[in-house]
């Protein structure tokens, strides 16, 4: 069975988050993309502490699709250097994990 992952990114607008989610699923890079937010974020940029609002996208994918998904996110993202982090799914219902595998073929 393939390894399964959750890949996260954040964007500056709900529309860009929705667009990333939809385009990744349409290309079978992710089985799903969930958009949540807005969330308030505090971050350091060019030596300054900044605050803003962002939307997060949580993608479900397989380990063998992770790199292609990351490349897609980076190439379609409004940020110059977007956050793209991945976590392994250690456990899950077999039927759900099988769906992720089928949806990302």
C-alpha cells in the first residue's frame, strides 16, 4: 500500500486557496484539498514582525504524488516562497486510504 500524506500550504486570499485546491484535485495530484480560514498569522519577513490573514489548504495525497503536488503548488502560488509542508498519515481507515490512492492515479 502507498504511503499517505497531508500537505499544507497557506495563501493570502480565499480565491487563491480555492484555485490551488481545485487545480491539484483536477490534475489528480491530491484526492482532496480542504480550505480553511481565515486564520491570523504572525511572521517575520525581511527582519520585520508582520501580521496578516491567510487561508490554509490541506491536501490528501500519496507519497509518490507529493513531489508533483509540491511543484504544482509552488508554480501556481501567489507567494514567491510559499509554505509547503508534508506530514505522513500514520493510520487511517483502509477504505479512506484506498480512496486517496484511487483518486491520485
